[in-house]
C-alpha cells in the first residue's frame, strides 16, 4: 500500500478515535491535499460502515468539495454505490445539485455511467434540477441519449419541466445525439414528448435528419420523416441537405425514402453549387442517378461554382454507365463548358477515359473539333478533343494511335 493511500486510510480510521479523544469539536471534515474528506474517501470506496460511522459524528459537512469540485454524493454516484447514495440523500441539508469544476452533478454523473438505480434515487429527491448543464452544455438527458440508455431517457422524460430541446455547446440536442448514434428506441421516445423540435440545428447547421443520414441510419430517417412539420430541405452551414448527403454517400435506400417525401427539392445547391445529381454523378452512384432522373422537373444541366454539370463530372471521373444514363435524358447539353472552357469530352480525354470519350463522340451535334488542349495526367503530354475525333474515325486502334502520337 502506497504511503499516500495509507494516509487516506488513516484519515478514515482515525476520525472516530480522534473524536473520542478530543471531543466533538475535533475536525471530522478536514481535508487532505486533494480536498478529500474521510467521508468522500469512504463514499468513493464504497465503505458503507465507515460512511455510517462518519455520518453519526456531530458537525459532519456532507457538502465539502474536493479541489476538483466533487462531493461525497458525486463520488458515490460515479462509482455506482447505490446504498451510500441513498444514505447521503437522507442527510439534512445535502445539496443534490452541487456541480464539480466541469459542471457535473450527481445526477449527470450517474446518468453518464448508466447507473439507473442511482438516477432513480436522485430523481426522488425533491429539489433535484434535471436541466442543469455541464460546462460543455450537456444535461442528464443529453448524456443518456448520447450513451444510448433508453431506460434512463424514459425516466427523465417523466420529470415535469424537463428541457427536451436544450442544446449543448456544439448545438446538439438529445434528439440529434440519438439520431447520430442510431438509437431508434430513444429517438422514438423523444419524438413522443410534447414540444420536441425536430428541426433544430447544431452549430454546423445539421439537423437530426442530416445526422441520421450521415451515419446511414435508415430506420431513424424514416421515423423522422413521419414527424409533422419536419423540414426536409434544411441546409447545413455549407448548403448540404439530407438528400445531397445521401446522394453523395451512395445511400440508395435513404435517397429513396427522402424522395418519397412530397416537399423535397432536388434542385437545391450547396455553397459550392453542387446538387444531389451532381454529387451522385461525380461519385459514380449509378442507381441514385437513375432515381434522381425520375423526379419531375429535375434540371439536368445545372452547373456548380466551377461550371461542372452532372455530365462533365461523370465524364471527368470516367463513370461510363453514369455518362450513358445522363446522355439518354432529354435536353442534356453535351457541349456546355465549365468555367475553364472544358467540356465533358475534353475532361474525359484529359483524364484518359477513352470509352467515355468514344461514347460522347457518338452523340450527334457534339463539338468534337474543340482546340482546347489539355495535359494528360499520366504523361503530362498533350492531346486534344479534335485529335480524339480523328482517332475515333479510324476506329479504336486509330484512337489509341492518335493519343500515342500526341504523347511522343
């Protein structure tokens, strides 16, 4: 046993002897260098008999805090010592809402650790405040939702006046936390609470729907979409909607669920000008591109802030099946140029996507005579769309010969 540990044990054991020797005026609430009293040590260690002995002494201060701000009650709650928590709560004048230096109360501490019985005991105390926040803005409910403790969430929701929409320092509510981590039962419990705001955004602008979408929690997305008044087109700080997130992430089932929502807007653009179709096309998510193209009124030729269309993006990255799907859509403009003057054809050519270039050159009216000359990334040599056109006329071998000639 270390000398420090021995010292703590000596404090606990010697107090009854000290009182017997020096009388009731002895300091039973004296602290060590860390601010621990004998009662705090005994409460932390789960020593019920010692706690009982100390509490039987006169003038014991049950509310003393360590240099980190913890009380005997907070320590007992942290360690899961239910009987000691119950005993401490019987002490007249105990302050159940005392906060540690980082703002944790006994209730928040017990909640974070998942000690349901201790949470129940503390909630039975008449003066407990369930809406106290830590220095990071978390309440007991937020912690329970973050950790996935369904029974604690349900118990907390029974408390009159609980703050269902409180946001922590990052703007997360209990609902956003549960949605992000995929706790469907907790999401369902919170959504059943009167006054819950499903459209609140965190400091990045993300809603519960966006958070669930980001983590591919399909069942939570579907549950949230059933809430009357949900705003499916909300944009985060960079302009992303849940649909754009799902489209770029290749989350087909979530895209389908959101597109079934009657008020969804497929034409919304991020701050970079990206739409759901642009993102899906750039990433090569063929089935999502096909699904988006079924939406009435979708704009096929929308350009982002760099002038890229869905066709240019798919061509640039060599997604042949996506290119072919887009080319079959009525009204697609194959000759649109981005803001550097490059078309789908020149982007495909410069990145070595021969099959995409061939497919584009098969389109009547395509401008294959562009003299825009671009570097080939693999060789840093030069080729042009006009030479690809000439190569194409000579067949596949002619195309490769034209490329090879320009790389010499």
